C-alpha cells in the first residue's frame, strides 16, 4: 500500500507543490481547501498525471475550528497510517500591527496557528499509537523577525514557530518528528501581479523538494528546521 500524506491548503502554491512531489514518490494524498472548484480541478489533473496515486479532497475553511475537526474526521475514517502531516493552510494580511482593525489579528491567528493546532491534535493520537509520523509546519521568515508591512502576519507566524518547537519536544519520545519550514518570498498567489524577475523569488517546488528530502531520513535523525531564502535575499 502507498504511504499517506495529509496537507492543509493543498490546491495551490507550496501546498500543491508538496502534494505533487510526494505523489511522484507514490504517496496517496489527502488535501483540503476552501475552494471546491479548485479541488475539483485538482482531481481532474490528478487522474491524468498520477493515475496510480489516490487523491482525497475535502472542502473546508480551516480558519473555523469545527471545519478543521471535520476534515480530521474525514482523514481518520480512512483508517490509514499517517506518514506525513503538512500544516500549510495560511493567510497573509498586509497590515502593520498598530493599524489593525478589530478582528484582523484574530483572522490571522485562526488560520495560521489554530488550524495547525486543531488538526494536529485531532490526528496525533493515531500517530502516537503507530509511534511514527512526520509533521511539517509551514512557518515563514516572518517567524524569525519583523516582516515589513506584515506585523499581524509576523505575530501569527511567531506563534506557529513556537508551537512547532513545543510539540517537537513533546512528541519525540513517541517517534514522531516535527519540522519547522521557514521560507522566504516564494512564488504563490500572495505575489500575483507583482512585477519582479522570475528568479527574484523562490519556486514552490524548491520548498517541496526540501520537505520531501527531510522526510526520507532514517528514524534516528530529524531536521528540526529549514530556513530557505531567495538567493538575492528577502524582499
């Protein structure tokens, strides 16, 4: 039986690149996203590109905790051994912290932190029973310091980075690995319409390749975090 990877926010950008990279290695993939049309289009593509790999899709807004839990129930109902969990769902609101309006910080925290928290907690008991699994939390260089005009985003990604460090230590005795992925500017929808040379930002495929490589190490080793930036530096 194929190995199994779960990805939140998997229809585009880094999440989509991760899904396709693991599919090349014969992993079955479960993804969720808010946009049902994009999930349907992904299913059509999958049948033509990865006919021997199963794709499971679920429509969910992961800023809403009950929808996170329903996605987890959908995954658990498959009764599959979970090899990799990618907490990728996220949102970027261009806003400095001191100019934030009511509810804007909450929206960032709900999507960028709580989705990972609730999804991991819902799935982790099964991983603990199997004494295996690898969790990747997609953080950001904004997890490490101030991000220009992204104060709210930085707060949420700082929190996700701290959460990642915490559960790494909590879960190591169960044989579960936890890795923080800390990418700089990457070509995703967040940069759509920006007039920059193609090589000024990283490709989502580069991020996916690093994640896949670190997932293939022996049980004796873990890559705790990966910082990857554009060659010419952050924007």
